[in-house]
């Protein structure tokens, strides 16, 4: 009796997580199969969405691996924004990171703690207070004689600062599965790889959907939607663009080469030896979704790379397997 109680008590602590025995100092190969996590969602109401995205560092966990990354609103996965054609979308972007320390040269990896916001898929103005991140690039390609920093400084939200974006979606805005991400020149790759990217869904109008689609879509059947943010956030192989290579260049201090594992190598070495370059789904390694036979769901996939192409295919189901 006592021993079974003791077992139960130990189990409450240790058996709750399948990865309990592994940690940063005692790594083991990733297993996959955790229950799928849906990112938090925030939806527009009566044609309006007001929300805050706060950028700071936070600890994120993949199975047993804990990383310190720049994130939105306290961790992975970033929240999903759900809007509709004609909406007013007001995003307050707050930068709670600390000072950058070094200024760095233009057109190099720099400013790990400066950010801004860019959206994909919205037909909105390229000027403040909407999405101005492409203005400078356009000028540069038109007039290559100008260096990137010469003319129109695009909006940047410095450490401790904030900016209120107001996106005005028009009535013809196509529905779709889009995304948002940080886009400060010099820090874009680093911050998106770090996790500063999220889903932006423009919902279909109900009367514009065929019944079959409406039956697996918001607003009536949100539970049938499966939003997936696919990103190469673990990228610890030997590569010019690997995450630690960019951390070195941009001067990030949250490194894995000062953590020593029980094999007496650094955690970074361990990850590189195990070729930890996996794509994550909503910040998880190969999570599991269970569906009933014949059930239909609407998967919404976004590749937040940051540089990789994805070839996505369905595997033939295994016959005779439940
Ligand atoms: C960036 O912000 C983090 C979190 O506040 C801070 O620890 C770090 O020193 C800041 N500067 C750099 C260069 O990372
Ligand atoms: C661990 O590795 C370091 C550096 O490679 C070495 O100096 C040390 O002797 C090793 N310790 C053990 C217990 O093997
Ligand atoms: Cu982009």
C-alpha cells in the first residue's frame, strides 16, 4: 500500500511528462508525439481587433530542451490573429528588450533587440501607421546608388519603445492564411528564426464558402480548424545560417555552448552532433493530432522558414492500423 502510494506520488512528479528524464544537461533524441498545441487566438469583434504584441526574451521548451529566445507575448507559439475583410486592426507593438549594446554596420546582422512588424497577405498601405517595411527596399532597387540607410528610415521600435500600428483592411481583402513577423533590417532573420512570427488569418465570409468548407471553418466550426506555424526554430547543424552562427554574428548572449551535458560536451556540440535541424510545428517537435475515421478538418499551414522551402505531402495511411 505504502509503496504503491509512493509510486503514485513519484509518478505525479516524474511520469506526467514523457521527457522527464531528459534536460539541457542530460539531453536525449527528440521523440515527437506530444499532443498538438493550438496557438492562442485573438479575433476581431464588430469589425475591429485591438491587441498587443510584446517582444521580450523568454524560455521556450521543446520536449526537454529549454532555449531563451525573443518571443511575442511570453513564449512559443506566437498568437494567431483572426480578422475579416473591411476590419480595422490595431496592433500595439511593445519592445521590452534591453539595449542593443553595439550599433553594428548597415547590411550586417545587427540590432538583436530592435524590432518592427510586417504582415503578409494584407492589401494595405505601405505607409505608417500601416506596413512601411518595404518602402526602403523599393527605393534602393530603383536607385541603387543610395545605400540602404541613406534616405527613408523605415519604422523601427527600439528597446523600451512601442508603436501603434493601424491596419485598414478593405472590403475586397481576400480571405486566406497569412502571417506576420518582425522585419527590422539586420535582425529579421535572427528574430524570425528566434520565433517572432505568427499566423494571420483572414476568415472567409460565411456566405462565400461552400457548405463543406463552412462545416470545417470559423466562425461556426473553429474546432475543425488546425492552424500550423511551421518554422525551423531548431537549427543547430553546421551551416552558415544556423541559429548559433547568427547568434555569434549578431551578438546574442543566450548561448548553448556554456551548458555542459552529462557526456561532458557542450549542449551546442550535442545538438550539432545530433543534427538538430528539425522544423517545429507551433513550437513542437512532430506533435500528434488524433482524428476520427471519416473526420474532415481544415489545416492552415504557414512556413515561417525563415529561408527554407517546404515540400509538404501526405503519407499513404497504413492499412489495417487503427
Ligand atoms: C537584449 O535584451 C535582453 C533582454 O532584456 C538583454 O538580456 C540583452 O542584454 C539585450 N542586449 C543584447 C545585445 O542582447
Ligand atoms: C570534460 O572535458 C574537458 C574539456 O574537454 C576536460 O578538460 C575534462 O577533463 C573532462 N572531464 C571529464 C570528467 O571527463
Ligand atoms: Cu516576410
